[in-house]
C-alpha cells in the first residue's frame, strides 16, 4: 500500500501538474501574443494545455535520455532518470525523486510563470502608463523574459568560452616562454669555461699537431748547429 500511495502521488504530479504548467507557459509564450488581441482577455483551456504539455514533457525526457540536450541541460538529469528506471516501482525512493526531480522542475516552471506576471501586473502599472500599454506589456511579458533569459544564457556561455580560450592561449605562451628560457640556460651552461664539446676537442687536437711538428723542426735545427760548431772549437 505504501508503494502504491507513493508512486501514485509522484505520478500524479509528473503526469498532471507538470504538463499543465508546461502547457500554460507555452500558451503564454506563443499562442497568446500571436492570436489574442491586446484589448481582449485570454481564455485558457486547461485540458488543451495539459495535452500540449504532456507532449513537450515526453519529448524533453526522450532528448535527455538520448543525451541530445547537453548544452541546455545538465548531465545529472540523465543520471537521475536512469537511476529511477533502475529502481522501478518496487524500490522507488519517493523523497529522493521528489527532492531531486519533481521539485526542481516545478520550481522552475512556477518561477517562469509567476515572475513575468508580477512584473506585468504589479510593477509596471505603478509607472502610470495607459491601460493599452499595460495590456501590451502583459501580452509580451513572458516572451520578453524568455528573450532576456536566452541572452543572459548565451552571454554566460560566451564568457565561459572566452575564458577557456584565454587560459589556453596563456598556457601555450607560458609553455613556449618556459622552453625558450630553458634553452637559453642550456646554451649559457655550454659556453661556460671548463665545459668542452666535441668540436672544441677537435679544434684543440688540430692545433696541437702543427705545434708538435714545429718542436721537431726546432730540435733538428739545434742539433745541426751543434754539429757545425764542434770542429771550430777543436781547431
């Protein structure tokens, strides 16, 4: 009985409440600005909104499970849905599902529905504009909030992208500069006195060969002079 009650409560929220909220949001975003004139009040049909919202909810869950909404949805949603699928109805953790899945979706939908309504009905009429302007603002309040949220989301994404690009360029320059610095230190160590290379050894050997030859020629010349001077000394 506890499993049935727990599953029924969660399924009723997932199947009825969330689709109605999604359908209302879609109607306020698209249908009301396009079809309802400014001087008329919109009429909402909840069963149509529920059917439309159920379709959107089904598409969204499929895309999340197929990992096709990575830029828009956090990867943790797929992990949550897979965990619920693995648990099934018999091992369903109701509090965890309510806290991790149901409440975030309901909170975001209620925020998207209530914030534009408060701005259009509570804040903007205080500015003293005519009734037709207030009605026009009410019609396009949700669409304006959506555009503003999309621009904010894109700006945040571009900021993250530019920050990563800047960090990668900085790291590349740092690595190049570090390599050049190490190369300069190696060249200085090789040019210090007391350190010889193979080319220096070859030049030293080539310089020693003529010096040895000059020494042998000088020794022969001294012996020849000494032999020439011996008869004169005897005479």
